[in-house]
């Protein structure tokens, strides 16, 4: 090859590569190059029509306290403290991303003071009842929509510190602490986790002994791994904490108990014998001051033991109505379920923010034309873009019903329902938060480069909400507890030779559902088929799990080890349980709506939810619940449903009812908000 032809090859290759990288289609030869007119922004509302009443849909999704939510949205939008800014002629609120960690922490506290003065927290701890609880949850959800740090700082103070006093404490604690907590006269935190022990709370190493001479408990951090770690509020603001500690009485360890200890005085100085350090900068949630605490033989009054489960008499005798240490420990943890309930629910609100922004953007953003000189195509008109976002939208709808169901069973709890609530809150907390993280990543990518701008929220929410998979029960550990509980029900029903009752396992008493060998479109969209397929999967996986655990035991493994070794099927079972129960809650919500276009759209959304779960879980094929042909039919139906849901996409995200100010500029006129005049503002 001579040098000229080799240069030609190189320059041709470079041209091809450049076109490829810039994704520029080659210009047709006969088209003259003209200067394009600037793109005109066209609001999504102009082209999209609403087939159902979005306010009615919002009522179904929010479920409760819509007026209270709107009131708090309004309070936030009115105040300079919430960083209001005008972009493209629209108001947006949200945290100031340029602030340092210290500034963010101080700002979170100022926002709390403002909300406290406006009466937002009235009755949160001093009043009781399902209505009070639901209002509290609705308002906390709104704070989370503004900023995760704000809602977590509130959550630690009200739900963890305040909740521990309510549930582990007795009248003397309620009288002394609840009102002052509600008014922020005391600022509480919750010290359970240690450097050496997180998920395994029973293994914590903090030690508390009793001195009958002074009638005081003595709390001690015996070694570095016993330092309290990650304690929200401890680094800067908290005056008091709940301390979880082993209780040693007369040389015998009575297990983990909860105590109240003061860690700072009103001027912010550390209390004697208390050392506090900062956990430092985190990947998100920097408006919360997570800290570490060491207790150097700190003395507290005997009355500071939270004694609803067990007590120590003045002369140092241990008394508890619950003799079994396992049950006693469970009783201590049961009231903490509220955290999982609010985490599950707020995860779904974050998914709504991500979807509202990404779908609105995809209805105003165009890329490439399919005909020469033709108009560029709206992102959401690409079937592939629909396939990325609309199944996630359907899952978010279904999970919204699940979150509402969870809140209702929680606020109506009775001692008998505590196992059910534990299992459902564990399963839904893990499933909904995992869904949220996956969704935010997809929505971030769906917005291209704009998704990486912090002011557009989605990317930032990933860092802020990642922690939801870990705190208040690590998701993987929680899911193990779900499958363990299902196995427990299985063993007990078989031992007692009694029908299954509870945890949604009643379907196991019926004959095994049969999946038709050929699935038509109408069968695939039929709720009975969808329920049957999900029940079949759960039933089979529970049988398999029980058989595998028992096989390991027959081979000489302990029950615990047999369970650990059967982790794969345990994971599949946990997922099968969650997805089936979510479907159930969605079907129940659907039945509350009378016939009409809204019900029709909900039917499409529900079918999309059920079919995408089947498409994504390999166990349907692995264990043969679906034949390869039926699995292919499911896939085709998902694609058809994408096309049918596309016209309702805007209405479905508008129904979330999140005010525009809490979304982001790319959800609206992103040309105006990025214009030069906007820079000069
Ligand atoms: C930002 C933030 C705020 C927090 N706020 C508080 C607070 O205010 N108060 C408080 O007390 N705590 C708080 N925590 C602590 C939190 O609750 C713990 O981080 C959580 O319980 C997990 O414990 P760990 O970090 O020790 O992880 P580990 O328990 O060490 O888990 C590490 C990994 O091991 C896996 N794993 C653990 N056990 C098993 C098992 N049996 N089988 C298989 N895998 C297993 C887990 O799935 C996880 O992936 C906070 C944490 C963070 C990050």
C-alpha cells in the first residue's frame, strides 16, 4: 500500500469513528447544510391527553392525609430556609448542594426549628391513634420529598428516640420525656449499632451494671469495637440518647436492654465521661450528623432503664414477665418496625420523583429522526425507552399500594399482628428500597447528561437514598428473616397437621394452580392467572426450601447451618413472597375503583407489574412454572403493554401529586431554564 492510500484509509476510518462517537447519521448527499432554527420547547401537556382524573388517582396513591401533605408542601415553598430559586420562570426548592457538611447540618436543624414553630410536629408523640400516626407518616413523607437528611433527622428524633421511649418505656418515661421531645427541648438519638456489631444486635459489647448503693446503672464501653457507631444526631446536636447495652446483674448477663443517657448539656458541651467523635463525610445524607460515642463508666439513675419489658428493683434484682431471653429480645426490637415502614414508603416517593422527572423529560426531549429531514423522535416514543421506564412505573404503582397496606397494618397493630407486621415490613422495606435504587439509576441514565446535574435531583437521590438498603435492618438480612418465618409456618402447619393460616400462605391449602399450556394475551392479563402464577411460584419454592433444609439436616448439619446453606432458594422464596403480596395489595386497591377509564388503566399497570416480575425472575423458567413458549409470550405482552401505557405516561406521573417545585428544571422548560437570561438572573 502506498503512503497516499494508507492516509486515505486512516482519514476515512477517523471520519467513520467520529460519526459513530458523535452518533451523527451521515447527511444525504442532496441535502444542503442549513443553520437549524433553535429547538422550541413544547410542554408535554400540549400533546398528551389525560384519560382519567389524576386527582382521583392521586387519592388512591397517597392513600391518606392529602390536605396535610399539601399544607406542608406550602410551608416549605414559602420559606427562604428551603433554598427557593427561580429557574426558567419556575420556582424550585431543594437542598443547597454547594454547602459544606457542617453548613448542611446546621441548615437541617434550622429547618426543623421552623417546622416545629409552625406546629408541624404537634401531637406526634403526645397524642395516640391511627389518625395521628397516619398524619405523622404523611408529613414525614413530604419532608423526605424535600430532602432525605431532613426526614432522617426527624425520624431519628421522633421514631427512634421518641418511639423507644413510647414503646420500651413506661408512664414515668412518657411523662418526663415525650412532651419535651415533641417540642425539641431535648434532642434525642438512638445508639444501638457499634463498630463491631450492626445487624447482629445481640452481639453488642457495651456493658451496663447496677450499683444498689447509689441506685444507679453504670454504662461502659469496654473496648474499641464497642464504641457506638453511625448514631444519627450524635456528632453535633443530640442532648440525650437511648443506649443499647448488655445488662449484667449479679454477674449474670440478662441480654440487651435500653437505657436513657444524657450525652450533652443544653450548651452543647459533652457530658462527663462521654466521648463523642464524628463519623465524617458520607456518600449522601450529609445533613445528618452521624457520630460515635464512648461511655466511660457513665452513671445514670435506676429509673433510666426503659422498663416495659424488664426491670431492676432498687436492691438490684432482675425482674421480667418474659422469661425466655429470645422472646425478650424480640419484644425489644418489635417497636422498631415503624422505621422500616417509613423507609419503605419514602423509597416509593423517591421512585415517583425519579419517574416524574425522567418521563416528563422523555416527553419533551427529542433525539434523532428516522426519516431524512424529518422531525426528531421523542425519547418516550422509542419502544426501547418505554421498555426502560414503563415497567418501573408499573412496579412503582404496585409498590405504592404495598406501602399503603403496610402503613395501615402498622397503625392498626395489635400484639397478635406483630409477627405479620415484622415479616411484611421486612419484605417490603427490602423490596421497595432495592427497587428504588435500580429505578433511580435507570431514570438517571434515561435523562442522559442532564441526569448528572445535581439540580436535576435523580443522580443526587441515588447517593442520598442508598443507605436505605442498610439501616434499620440490612436488606439481605431482612429477607433471610422473611424466608425463615415462612419456613416456620410451613413446619408448624405440617407438624400440627393444620391448614396454613397467616402470612398470606392460605393458598397452600388449595389444590396446586395449573398454568395453561398456551398463554393468550387475555389470559396473561387476567388477574386470576397472575395470582395463580405467583402462588404457584411461592408454593413450590417453599416446598423446595423446606426439602433442602431438611436434606442438609439429614446429612448432619444443624438447623441454623442448613438454613445458611440453602440461601439460594431462600432468596428466591423471599422475592416470591414479596412480589405476590405486592400484587395482592394492588389488586385490592384496584377493586376500590369503579368501572371506567381509570380502572382500565390500572388494569394495564397491574398486568405490566405481574408480567415484568415473571419476565425478570429466572425461577419461572428454572423450575418450569412457565414453559419457554409461555415465557416468550410474557415477553411479547410486556412489549405490547409498553405501547398501550405510553399514552397514559404523563397522566400516570402527574397523578403522583408532587408539586412542580419539588421536581427539577428538566421536568419542565429545560431550554428556558438553561438560557443565557437565566444565567444572568
Ligand atoms: C448513614 C447511617 C445512619 C445510621 N444511623 C444509625 C442510628 O441512628 N442508630 C444506630 O443504632 N445505627 C445506625 N446506623 C447503623 C445501621 O443500622 C447499620 O449500619 C446496619 O444495621 C448494618 O450493620 P453493619 O453496618 O454493621 O453491617 P453488617 O451487619 O456488618 O453487614 C455487612 C454485610 O454483611 C451481610 N451480612 C450480615 N449478616 C449476615 C448473615 N447472617 N448472612 C449473610 N450476610 C450477612 C449484610 O447483608 C451486609 O451486606 C446507621 C448507618 C448508616 C450508614
